[in-house]
C-alpha cells in the first residue's frame, strides 16, 4: 500500500511540473487545466493543501458550505477510484473534475470546479455524494457515451447557445413542457450513476426509474409528478468546454414539501418529496449539432433553501 501511495503522489508531482511549465507559456490550456485539477485531487488525498497552487485568498465550498482546506473530504479522503473526467474552459481559466473518490476506503461521487487567476486556484467548489448506490458503480468505468468526444468545428454550438441549453432544460421543468428542448434522438440523463431517462447500452438500471423511456416526451408534456420540484434556483453555468460541447454548472433543485400532487384527471398521488429539501446538482450538459446529447449529474440532498454557497441565500 505504501508503495502504491508513493507512485500515486509521484505521478501527480510530474503532472504539477507540467502544469507549471504550461502556465509560463501564457494561457492555461486543456493539458494545463487537467494537470491543475489532478494536483488538486492529489493534494486532497494527501491532506496537504501545499501540494496544489492555491491563492492566499482561495474560497472553498463542499456541498455549498464554505470550509477551510482541512475539512470535509479534505480530511476524510483516502484515494480516488478508476473513473475521472474533465471539462476545460481555457477562456475563463476554469476546469471541472468529475469522478469517484474514496472516503475511508468507501466510494463517493465527486465533482469539483476550480478557477485560476495567474496560475493560482482562487475558487474551488465541490459536490460530494456520500449515499452511493454501489450497484451502479459499474456504470462509471468510463465517461458516458459521446462525452469524451472532441467535436468537429461544424458540430459545435456558439458559447452563448451552449449557455442557453441548461436554461431551456430548467424552464421546461417549470412549465412541465419540454417542447423547446432540442433533444438528440439518443439523449439520456445519467444521475448519480443511474440512467433516469433515455438509455445507455450496457448500463445497469434501477427498478422504478424510467430508464427505458425517451427523454423527449411524445406530446411535450412532462409528468405532473415532477411538480414536486418547486424551482431550480440558483442556477450557474461557469464552465464552457467548446471543443467537446460541454458545460458544467451548479443547479439547486428545491422541494417545498408537497404531500400530494394533483394529476390532470383531477386525482391526487403521493409526492415523492413530502418534506422540504434542496438538492444541489453538478450537471454536465453535452451538446452536438445543436442538440442536447446527454446530461451527466452528481447531486445530494441538503436542508431546504441552503443555496449554492456562491450566489447568496435563496431567501434574502
């Protein structure tokens, strides 16, 4: 075990040296951003913030709560899993690392956003999902279909259109109508390792989830049961990876605690969220040829109205 740990740390030290060299040439490109993200993860696992290039005024949050770089997963991390994935935005010097980490040797889902200024990490926010259904960990051996694909210039959307896509999705939830979402025919939503709409070949399904159903509804009408979601606020999409058609954002799904939901025929059904809660999700949207190809999301349940730790409180 000690030998493996030493190899792990030495490999990330090499990545850190590569990142420093890249930064000296000017803009931190994809290789540089990925190396910085790996330095961050290595420092976290080693419980030593000095191993990563943090600014003196760095702000760090875990599950929306501001913490010092000695607490939360920084205190409990024991390694990383096989799966990791990056969303890189050289234009804003931001990168998101999404994958599996180990906490006391048990898997947790982790998505981290980092922002750099002059080569130093000034912002770090993370979503950590600890109540992991280990039956679906096999679904996360590699990135979801099409996510790691670099798009040809003709397949890309403009930055402004990419930023509009998450809002189209959340506006559809508000209206319970998804007619305005330009779904790809093979689109899916992959949430905490589970396929919640569409399908992914070979993925393990969880009974009771609509994994066999298309993400696009036949008539545009979203099932009324989703009205348990009061709103999705705040919403931020800070990272845009134009080469791969990816955006990374933090979105809070808020449930007021409805006991029942009134259906179109006048009947009522029990709500699946009968107590108040907020669920901040780190969502990665994949677009290609103007279509929404897939959504890859990690999220966890927190107290109602907690906000996102960056946009101010939900209720001023």
